[in-house]
């Protein structure tokens, strides 16, 4: 009885085993693991792990990467979802959509992507609508709002 529960818990936790895709290896398809990844080859597909992914200088991922932390030196194209910290090294080239908790970028890294930063929890649609509604309210330091107000007051004076 107790051993069944313990086994289920082990499956859900990130593993300490390292998975490696070496330079010269090309993989097409989806890859899922509970352990750490080091990718120096080419992956065309989706990579998913609750652990860390390191994309080496010669590494390429074309697809979706979902992980806790990522350290990228190579090239990534697609949808990047990192719940923790994304570290882009000087040789990194990122293209696509990026969702991160924290972002660290070295000088020289190239990032041609839309980037959304969040606290690691998926945002609900009602929260995003509420944030949009709050953003449309007049703010005392908003220059555009002050310009519009001045224009209206000038029209009223005439």
C-alpha cells in the first residue's frame, strides 16, 4: 500500500539522470523525460521535461521546448516555455514565442521572439482581461493622456 504511493511520487519528481543527444545526431519526433537534458545535436519536434535543458553551441531545437530551467547556447526555433530561469548565452539564437519566469541574457545573444514573463503559473483569461482593463484607465503620469486632456481643455477655451 505505501510502496504504490511512493512510486507515483517518484515518477512525478524530476529525475537526476542525464539524457544526452550528441553532435551529429538528428532526432525527429517528441521527446519526454523526467531527467536533465543536454542537446548538442538536432531535435525536430517537442521536448518536455520537468527538469533542466542545456542546448549546446551545436545544438538545434525546432519545435516546442517545455521545461523548468533552460541554458541555451545554440539555436532554437518555435515555442519555448520555461517555468523557471531561461539563460541565453552569447551564441544563442532564439526565434518564435517565449514564455519564462526569469530571463538572463548575455551580450551577443539574438532573440527574435515575442516574450511573456510570468511567475511560472499559467495566467487565466479573466486575469489578462482585468489587466487590460486596468491598463486603459487614465494614469497621472501617462503622457498620451495628458496630451489628450490638454487638447480637450484648449478646445473648450476657444
